C-alpha cells in the first residue's frame, strides 16, 4: 500500500484491520449501507500506528511459535 501511495496512486480498500486503516490519509465509515462519516487521519493516529505495527509483529511472533508447537511461558518485548 505504501508503494502505491508513494507513486501518487489512488488506493481504495475495505478493511477491518486498524493498521491498514490508519495507513491512509482518510477513512470512510460505512453504516447501514451508506457513507456515515469521512475521517482524516491525524498526526496522533500516525504516531499510534507505529506502536500498533510493533504490537502486530509481537503477536505474529507468538502465533508462529504456537503454530510450530512451542510452549509460551512468558510474554517478552512489551516495552512498546
């Protein structure tokens, strides 16, 4: 998505993923089959996006460990 945006392409995407939603400049909120609200992404949200991306990496690492049969005994890397 970042590549498309950097090439001045219009990107329209439907998602429930907060990370993908915050990557855009604005979000269209759909309610009852129509446009309910258009929200401009704020600088504060962009800062939060960085933390969400780190959290997502951490969750992915734990999912990978569980899928490969590892035992999870403690949570690491929580200094976000």
